């Protein structure tokens, strides 16, 4: 081997050593680098069949198929309460009186049974001992209706100074109620409450009957 060849061989060996060292240094540096974290965007995933709270379906029974309440029924004068806290008013002749509820008198076209639920009737209460004005009584009545557990789907259809008309579902039946508070002449405190309750088809008869009951009411 000539001196030139030996020098070339030495240079080649030196180059190999230098390359190996450089590679090792790069590998070491790469090992010191912190890898980039994997970022995943979290998004909500809808359930296959999500369940949401739903209002129960209001089931309304068919109205009794009795004929509608007719306007202009003949009446007879009836006294409710005991003197000096009593009223007399014209009730349809032949209607059956019921005092089954304390503080309330009702009149039905026939004796009430399970089969007559959902029909029409008259309700009378004496409320003078509550010492509320007519407007205050109306406010209290609406509050009572809106919080009553047995009443659903309440709708206030109209309100005047002394009367209101509402519709609602009670005992499974759609009801129409026309109610009025009456104060003695010259007074502001309501002493009597009169209501007629029936079906949608009874509206004309209910309006006529309430007008006759209240216009003919007299304090005894």
C-alpha cells in the first residue's frame, strides 16, 4: 500500500466515524424533544332515541247526549239560606235541589247520579261572611280555579265587573261555567254567588238562565 492509499483510507475511516457521531447526536436530540399532544375536540353526541319529558295527553270524554239546555224555561221561586242571611231566586221548575255540599246549594234537572255527571246544573253560595267586594271575589274565584287539583285546561273566556265565563275539563268532561257575584243594592260587598255549568252545546241556555237567576235574585 502506498502512502497515498493509506492516507485516503484513513480519511475515509475518519468520515465514517464523524457521520456515526453526527447520527448519534441527532438521535439523542430527537429523543429529548417532547412529542406534540394529540388534541381531540369533544362534541356532544345525540342519543339514538332521546327521551324528553312530555305533558300527558288530556283525555276528554264525550258529552252526555241529553238535549241542549233551552232558554226560557219556566221557573219557580226558591229560597237558599236562612234569614237574615238568605236569598230568593227563580230556579227552573221541577229541578231537584241538593244541599250535599256544605255552604253550597245546587239544582239539577233530575236527581244527580253517576250517569248525570257532565250535564248542566245551577250552583248558589252565600258569601257575605267573606266581606269581599265583587271584584275581589272574582279575583279569588279565578285563583281558586287555577289552583284546583280537579280542573285542567282552564281558559278564561271573558270577565266583566261582576261576572266571568270560563271553560275547563273536570271529571273528564269539558265544562263551560258562567259565574256571577251579586251585592245587595247600594253595597259593594258581594253576598251571593250564582253559577250555571254545562256543556258547549248548552251555552245559549246557560247565558239565559244566569241572567234570569241574577236579575230575579232578592235578598231576604
